[in-house]
C-alpha cells in the first residue's frame, strides 16, 4: 500500500517552474506542458520597404536642410535587408505565460534610390538630377525582452506574443527601438502512435512590427562614399540648365515675363550650386538626421512547430506583405530543473 508521501509525489509536478504546475498535474494534464526552460537558435532573414519622412544635413555647424532635405532629395525607393542569428532563452513562469530574453547578431544593408529635384515657388521643376542608387552595409547587435501567452483546447492552440528590442549599429549614434506583436492560431497533428510527443503544429497568424519612439536617428557618413558620381552630375546638370535658360533669355523673341522668371531660376540655381560646393559637402564627413517609417507594419504569418520529443523542436515561419518579407527557422532545446528533494 502506497504511503501518503508517495501518493503526493506521484501527483506533484516535478519541476521548479511553472508556478501552479502542481495544479496542472492534479488535473492530469502535466504531459501537455513543455519542459519549463528553453534555449533557441534561429536564423532570421527580413526585407522591409521604408519611407523617409525627414532628412537634414549639417556641415561644420551649417544647416543645409533648406537646400537638401527629404523633399528635394526625392526618394524613390528605400529598403532594408537583414540576415542574422537570433539567440533566445525562455522560461514558462506560469502554465500559460512564457517570458524570454533575446539577442541577435545581424548583417544587413540599406538600398536607396533617389532623384534630387528642386522646384521654384510655382512648383515648376528648376533642376532634376538623374536617379541615383546606392547601398550601405552594416552590422548590428540587437537585444530585448518578450512574453508569450498561450491557450490550448482539443488539439488547437493560440498564442499572443510581444517583445521589445533595441539595436546598436555603427551607422547611427542612437539605439533603434523595435516593437513586435503577433498572434497565431494552429492545430497539433500527431505523427506517431508510439511517441505522443512527436507531432507537428502548423499555424497561421499576423505580426505587427514598427519602430518605437520614432523621433529619428542621427549619424555621420561621407556622402561621396555613398554616391561617388553625385558631385560631377550635380554641377553638370546645373551648368547645363543655367546655359539653357540663358539661351532663352538672350533670344529677342522671348517674352519679358518669361525672361524674368528664367533669370530668377538661374539666380536660385547659382545660389544652390555655390552653397553646396562651398560647403565641401561631397568630400567631407557630414552629420545627418533621418526619420524613417515602415510603409507597412503588418504581415501575414505561416509556420509550423515540429516537435521530435520533449527536448527538441524545429520551427519555421514565413511572413509576407506587399512591402515586407520575413523568414525564420530555428532549433529549440528544452529542459527542466527538478524541485529539491523531489521523489520520482
């Protein structure tokens, strides 16, 4: 006949976490819980379309934002890509609540296409440079915290996840804050009658991602490293435009009102050219301020969890939208720490 202590040990949950694990065990559902602690290694690849809403240049304390800004640079396309490894450690604090810390080491690039354009007071184009495309590579380190709430019923499961991460990169002086929220719904399908822990759980969901505290970021870079042909094209286009305007001005048949308008344009173009060239903008390191936003913040997610046993799980997920793509795949190892003095 079993003693009272033996009976209690057979019912009690063996691990230090989650809290209320004993109550789950009393209901005969302890086998539904994951092992409480997890270590994850994930590969992440992301593509995001961005828009520049503010851009300012400072050189030697001189503000050039009146000449070169988000409007005159006329950004045509701005996109970012990242590839990296994500490390995550998590714990089930409650049977339905997981908390985790994450760290990511990523390499990426920003691709920019722009067509600098200056207009006069009436909105007519005075000067338009050809399109320029450039890419800047960077390395970054991100770290953050997150939490996941889960609910399961009759083979179905749902989860709500939220995390915040901060990213450090040499290109920017300030950290970039990033908020991610997601919801998923799926169903578990057993893959073995002998091993009930061997299953696959496909799911669908939605993910929201956006910058936090979008007050903009500042940094330093040499402009001719990004656009090596910009200086030559800039001056050539201005000289050609001024010469073309002057030919029309010198034509006796040109109406006086049009001559005055073109003379004002030439004066404005000369001021722009002298201001940019005298600043040493193309050859000297400059400070900049940039504010960027995601064109789309929501993606549709499709993924799966493939559990081999209580210790090992493989995960894959793909997210897609018109202006975003997201791919993640990784391996998870789970383990438990037993309560002190627990008897099997």
